[in-house]
């Protein structure tokens, strides 16, 4: 059976359908000559062939360089859901992502980030940002989904975000009749040209190492191994979150020195109490803890609200300040 990614698209009109901005962005990421002739580059990339004197683009070229890829390859979009709780019931948010494949990966990762938590831990003078998931692993799963999926299937790639996990679901079983055990550590791309295009822009590191890298990223982040499942219709990658243990995750390197924001030692200690011990301050309580005047307490707390670290609650006479999570 002919490969989907190499099938010619004779209806493609370069004057109308070609996305020059997407093409130039690809050239920059792939470190190719920005002044190159598009047809020659596409030919060299395996994105089409000559038919007489004309160049005919293929499906791989369409999915990366068409202005509206989903108009031509209709089921190539990605659908994202944020469900309430841990079951497929009420939907909090739903986005149908369109665009070229690299854009779909970026948009999918952004959707997961938008619906995931970011916690803060305070250690001395430092604020440590702790992300709920290692987004490098999530991105790898989305790349795998749009890269290796069966584009002849009627379903589309979907991303499901729950309170306790993220699922990335790709249409189609593992190609060539292989099982999960067969493909561990081995390269088995269904759409080799699409895979190669992702590799050229560094969305893929080494062939055959994707599942292993996802596992490594999750373990390094302090989370359980992801679960991979394959049947005749879908391949699903499931990433289990930390639930209420987010502050126990391995601390990433994104550390902010609070002194660089101009905060004094009282304010930094107050943030530690608010975030690490859930302490709620009033002006009076702040004065008791730090033995300062009402004016100084008000100035310190107001500045922490301006820095978007504490939030005010209550009326003018009974204002309290708590961690803004």
C-alpha cells in the first residue's frame, strides 16, 4: 500500500495554498538557506516530485507548508479537552487546533500548560517554580501522535487533560503488525518523511528513543512511569500527575532569587510562611511577627500584592493576605 505521506496532492495551488511564513520558519529552525527556491528545497526534503515540468507536493509537504492543511487533509487537526475531575464527564475547555504540524505540537503543549498547575516553594531567598508535569515528555508524546498516526483513519489526534493525568491519543495501531514490546528502542515510523521533517527542526532527537525519553523525563520529575497502550484503533500515552503531592516533586532549575526583585528579608520570610505553611496575614498579624509599624506592614504587604505573589481578601477593615497560587 502506498505511503500516505508520499501521496501526491495535485489540487495544491502554490499561489494560494503555500504558506511562505511556515516555510521560512522551518528553514530557520532547520538551519537551511533562507534564500533557497521553495520547490527545490521541498524536493530535497522529500515533500514532492516532478511531474513533467511541474512540481507536485505530497501530503507531508501539505501538512508542514500549506496555509490551511486541514482543508486538504481533513482529519489532521488536534482536539483538546480539559475535563472536570478525573472522568470524561463535564468539559471545562475544548479547543480544536488547526495549522501545520509543528504549530499543532506547540499549540497542544500550550493547552496542557494552560490547564496544569504551577506551584511555588520558598527556600531561603529563593522561589522555586515547580511544574505539574515535565512538558518535554508531553511534547514528545504529541510529536509522536501527529507524526506516527494513521492519517487514513477517520479519527483525529486528541489530548485529554484531567485533574490527575494527561492522555495523548493517536489514531491507528502500531504499523507493520508490531507490538509495543517490538518497538521499544527501535524506529518504526509510519510516515517516514513527516518523521524526518520533525527531526530536522529538532522536535525529534533520536529515532526509536521516544518512549524511553518520556519515561526518563517523568522519573526525573518525580512522577510515575507513563503508561503506553496500543490496540487496533488507537495508541495512547498516559502521564500521571502528582495529585496533592506537587510540592514533593523534584525541584527543577527555574529558581528566582527574590532579592533581585527588591524584596526585603521580612517580605521573603512572609512568602515562605504563606506558601510553605499556608499562613494568612493581616496587617496586625504581620506587625506581630516582624515587630514593625502599621505603615511598614502595609507597605510590605502592598508590594507583595503588586508583585503578584500575595492576594488580598476581605473588606477595607478586615483585609487579609494569602499566597496567590
